[in-house]
C-alpha cells in the first residue's frame, strides 16, 4: 500500500500522467472516494497521457457507462454509478477491454465480485486544501509505480520540476525510455534501466547475460556513450545519472530514423551510417573506459565461448523445429568442429569496438547536422571488442528490414572507400571476416526466431526468417564458409540453388 498527498489539481494531474507510465495490458485502475477529490482529474490526465494528446476530449461516461479510447494501449473508461447490476458488466465488455488494454473504473464497488483480479485500488479523500490518495494493487503494478515515482523525484532534483513525461519506447523488459518536456520547452530523454537481474546458470557457471556479455547496469552505456561523443559522433549527451537506480537523463536526438514511410531503407542514410562505422573504426580499440568517480568499464571481448553459444541456437531451435526432433550427436559434433575452424580463422581478423546492434531500430537521422554526424547512435551498452566486420554485417544485412542486394553491395563499396581513405585496409581479409560473421549472425538469428516463437510465445519474429536465411546464403558465397555451407545443405537448412555462384 502507498499513500500520497496531492496538494492541488496540478499535482493530481501530474500523478495521472505518471500513472499512464505504469499501464500494462490487463490492469484495472479502480477510482473511489470523496466527491470532488480528484477522480475525474486523474482519469482525464491518465487517458490524455496514454493517448499523448493533451487536447483529447474525455467526457464523463456516467450516462454511456463506458467510453473507449485508442492510445498506446487501448483504454476503456467505465463509470458504474448508473449500473443496474454487476452482471451488466459482462454485457459492457469488461473482459474484452482487459484483454486488449487498460480499464479505468469509477464507482468500482458496484462491480461486486466481478471486480478484476488485477485491480489497483485508488481511494481519494479530502485533506485540507488538497487530497490524500491511498493506492494498493498487484505487486508488479506497485513496483512499477514506485519506480515511476522515483524517476519523478530524479527529474525534480535535476531542474525538471513539473516536466511532462511520455512513454517513448521499451527495448526490453528491463529498459525503457521516456520523452521529457520541461516547462521551458526543452526536450530530453529519460532512460529507465535498472540493474539486470541474474537469470539461471546457462553454461560455465554463468547466466545468459554474462555468457554473451550483455550490460548488467548503466555503467557500460555511460562509458561507451561518452567515448563515442568524445570522438565527435552523434551519441546522446549524458546530462545526469543515478547509477545505483539505473536512471539517466540524456540528450534527445529526435525520432526520425533511417527508413522511409514504407519501412524501407533510405539509401543516403545507410551510406552515411556505414561511413560512420569507418570513422570510429580508424581509432584504436578502447579496452577500458572511464565511467564516473574513478570507476572503469573494461570492455569485454567477443570471445569464442560467446560466439559458439550463439551459433548453437541453429541446432537447438531452428533445426529441431524444422525436423520435429533433435539433431544427432554426430551432426552436433560436425557443426561445432566447423565453427571451431572458422573461429580459428578469426584470430588474425581486424578487431575494434563492436556496437553489436548497429541497425535500423537503433539509428536516427538528424537532418540538421552534416555528413556522418547526421547519424544518431542510441544503442551501444552491449558493445564489445570483436571483428570490425560484425557491425557492417548488422547494418547491410539488417535482420528486420530487407536491404536489397544492389544496395548491400553498394554499401560495402562505400565502406571500403572510407576505410582506404583512413589508411591501409586489407579488403580481402575483411571480406573473409565479414563472411564468417555474417554466417555466425545468421545462424544465431535463424535459431532465435524459433526460440522466440516456441519458448516465449512471440511468433511474430518468424516473419524475418526468410530474410535471415537469405543472409546465410549470401555468407556462403565466400569460399571460407564452404564446410558450413555443405553441412547446412545436407541438414536441409538451406538449398544449394539459393546460393548465388
């Protein structure tokens, strides 16, 4: 249970907006208490914030009983004052509203036993010139509310009092971003990234995040971001930090990406993005970077254990799904032996900082800047030291967007020219590394899509498989990957006809 004092209508409205950041599918917010204590104010603010429309008309549903709104999550606003009986809720579509979105409910006591299990109770009572709000609800909702209020205190402490907050994006279950508008009109981004909890041990005594070197707190983001910014690249400025809580206030680089309105690559933007890679790769690999207060972030290596674990996804998920059963021990041994040889051939490959997710979802276009500085880089906390070819693969073989072959080849030519302009560059050695890392990434992704479908009930990712199988076929055009190519053809993962001579 939590109790808050709201001094006036502005404080009530602000809390309503903050509550919108706690919204999740299936939650019901039940508003009860004294007349005139702020229930309607908080409901309007909640709905407008969720719809990101300050001018949205939000009439009382007293006579219609329910009013629906399209928003980031659909919202159904119920007013049960005139409800004839609890059974009428079924006819009003309460279950359907919860299945698709969020429910706001006034006069919840009239719902009786039909009040949803996942209900957060908000009780308002007058207290002097203000009002007291008592909140209780499911543990996940209460934990999220506490987090949202902690971020509000962080904003207040850093000259962002009464700032408007709007959900921007969430790239994982533990990291999300808000767009902040201050009272004087500045736009900032609030990064919400609590420390990653350790999962079960997967291999070698390590959980998944440590095995594949994923950032476990905000320190790597701070270190890598300031390094890129120090090179003059368009990474966001980091203004304020709370490392312990995992809250950062950073520069807003805008919302325009590198795709057109139809979701297709804009060639000019992709060419600038590949030249941007060549720019920072001309600098020595940063093995250790300062964070704050004397702390140092040791940049991890893209080591053999990580690379092999990732390619095993093809065996354990893709091939098993395709066949309806596991691979044989002999197939596994042959496949992993091929990868041991390929990884041996990477030992002498050129290495530098690898941002790892250098592709369309994480690149912005800043038209007001010039040349490569128009590329905004926003996702780099998982950066490692590895083959320079990997980020080039990520960009020109975008897993979620089709980069047509002509554009892919043109981008590689642009990259080669930029690298040669910066000094000696062994194109043949790079392409050998590129083919191996292309195959490694494609094997991982073609297994990952199946894992997301089968284990995590996220079948939508399967739409990318045809594209990433094509990427594997492109990797197989290089002679270094011939043993893996032959193994995949024999296993039925890919056909010989799909590989261009």
